C-alpha cells in the first residue's frame, strides 16, 4: 500500500480553500446526549423547552458545534499535514444555532502563512473555518492557528 505524501509548511499557500465532502447530519438524539453531559440547559435537552425559545426547536450547544467543526476539519486534509500543535483560536463567533436535522459542512481557507521567528524549522498557518448549515447560513466561524513543520533543508 502506498503511503500518503506528507504536506509541509511550504506546500500550504494563502487562499487554499477546501470544503468537507460529506455533510454531517445533526440528530435530536445526538444533541440531547451531548448536551446532557456537557451543557445541560433545558433548551438543549428538552424539545418542549426548546420550542418556547426564539429558535423554536431543539438546538445544540455552541461547544458541540465547535466539536463538529473540528471533526469535519479532518476531512479538509487530503493528505497528512506535518502539524506539530494548535496555537489557538481567535474571533470565535456563533452566528445561528445548529438544530436537529441540520446538515452541516465546514469550509476552511488559509489566510496566513509565515515562518516562525523563534523556531526556524517550523511555520505558522492561520485558517478561517466556517461551519454552515444546509441553507448556507454560517453556524460558527473562527480563525485557527497551527504550528507546522517545514520541509527539511537536508533532503
């Protein structure tokens, strides 16, 4: 079996854009299960309580939406990337709630690439990630930074 080619810092360019291939369908059961454990507000775990909100139906926690975006982010990598670690998220925004029955997709765009000043063998990549529903409405968006290995100059 052939091994996938590794993607390094030098292979990544500003403007590179990808979208998750398969939509992620969010179910009411998943919302209730996740939110009972991590964000047990009544409108996340009780359809009747959710119906009384301005949303009008069961919707999930923002934390759950972020987790779904991270999972879908793995679909954006067509080949393994030499990521060392994440550096953080900026400008996290929650636009519209993700509701039971929504089909979610993630779009990622590289917005910055720069060599690390303190670690010349590494580079910093910044991406804008946007989770959207089936209508194309943004659910969440955030900018993520990661440290990525540079290709060895020795070969």
